C-alpha cells in the first residue's frame, strides 16, 4: 500500500465523524456535483444526483438487476439508483455510523424492500462469486492504496457480462508524479490516476473498458460552489456543529478545489467478459 494511503480504520473513523454533516450538507450524496457551466443554477443536491444518474446510465442499469454499491456512504446514491432504475442495491461501507444512517434513509423510501446495507470492506467482500449484475464505485476507490485487490473482488462478485462503473477524480496528463503525490499526501487519499492509467488497471484486472467520460471542468472545476452552499446553510451548520467547524469546512473546500486544471473527473464503464 502507498505510504500516503490511510488505513481502513482511518477511513472508517473519518466517515463515522462526517456522516451527520454529509446528511445535512448534501442530503447524503457524498460525491461531487455536476454543473454544465457557471450559468447552471441547479441546486447542489440535484447537481450531485446527476453524477449518480450518469453512473447508472453509463452501464445501462435495468430493472430487476442486483447492484453492489462499493463504498455506499450514507445511502443516498443507492436509494436513488433503486428508485430511478428499479434495481436491487446492496451497499457496503467500512463505517458503522454510515450503515446506520443509510438504513434509516432507505427505510423512509419507497425502495426500502430493494435496498440493503452492510458494514464491509471492498477489498474482501463477503459475497459469493457472480452475485451481482453490476458494481458501482463512486469516489470510493480514491481510498484504495492499490487497485489490484478491490478490482479483483469486483471482478469476482460480478456475473459474466456484469458491468462496473467508476466515478472519481483523476490526474490530468500534464501533472507530474511529484505534484500528484503532493495532492495525495495533502488530502490523505490512496491514488490519483490519469484516465489512461485507470484504463490500464481495469484491463489488467480482466475488464473490458467500454466507455469513459472526462468531465473535470463540470465537476471538480465547479467545486468552489460548495462555498455558496456553506453560506446558504451557515446558521444551521453553526448551530449543529459550531462556527469553527463551518470556518474549517470552507477552508477545506478552498484548499481541495484550489488545484485548478491539474485535477479532472472521470466516469468509466467496464465489463467483465462473458467468457
């Protein structure tokens, strides 16, 4: 594992601590929003739901299929996929707090019978071979110090012909290894790959890569809009978490989204071969 990669325990504690804030700040969509341009006035939560929707569309989810949400957070994307695509979703996260929050969210939705959540590690999934029709990993593989193990697990639990969708921040082609390493160390993430590197890793793990979209300017490039969201919710956030937390939150966004065109964002669709 890369020295910059946090441990599973570190990740679990981080998401235990942030679960309540995520529910309030972005209604449980624990990934970046998608805006078409600076004139796009779509509310932040609906803009985040666009990523979930694009992930489902990229792999052509069909009613009745069984989907693994690997790194499911507090469950909003899983519930959305179940509602919009008619699929069954099993979500796993290393955070016990997130599991509880996700179960409460699903219990209040029409899709409750088709959505389940469990505490688990995508490096060692507790499901038989060929269990799922599709796997989605939305901004969760950034925590993997190396990708061979989780990709092998996804390949194992997918049926032949099953699909994998990944949505994650990427390293743009002009960014050297040293600067990428600095980004990783600063924000305690395990990897930051370019799109060609993602494709290489997926093919090396036995997947056929079928589609990829680089949408960095519409996703990471719009990230500073989170400052507007923090201002919008300032009083509620301050009352619940404290004014210091709000100031720290806003500064963390300035730091994270201050890398400009060095950081992209990709949605990649791959398939486990039929034979």
